[in-house]
């Protein structure tokens, strides 16, 4: 709707804007989704937001398990859940596999207070 109203439907012009623009309706939807996440899923997403770079599975396990005293199996299940819902991405760089936060959620979490 914003693209139609403000950019006359020209997606290319919208994409030239710096940073992602999160309309109120999208922000509300992201907040509802955030509230449905488990504590473990939220901890992983916060770590990915804080890192702001793709991280490896051992890095996630070390940080989340250590900080939150969460079992490794729970962290692995949470990662699978987040990937299934497209909230985090798997980036394959040669033999390395790294995880990154979905850019929309990266922007949302950067502006959200906990």
C-alpha cells in the first residue's frame, strides 16, 4: 500500500530508500509474531541482531546456551523452527554454513526495546 501511495507503484524507487521502511501495520504484525516465539527463539534472534553478521552454529550454541542456560537440543530445535518460518537464513560459504537474521526482522529488532 505504501509503495502504491507514495511511489506510484514503482518498487524500484521504494527500494532506493535507505534502510527498510516498516509501516505501522507491518510493525504490528512483526510484534505479534515476536510474542509467539519461545524464549529460546527470541534469544537466538537477539544474538543474530547483535552480531549483525552471519554466525556459525557453534557460535550460536556457545552464546545462547551460556547466557540463557538453555539446553543444546532446545537451541537446535529453535533454529530449525526459525528457519522454517523464514525468520533466519542459512548462508553457505563453501564448506562453512552461517546463519543470518531476516533483514526485515533485523530492522524491526534494531528499533525495538526489550
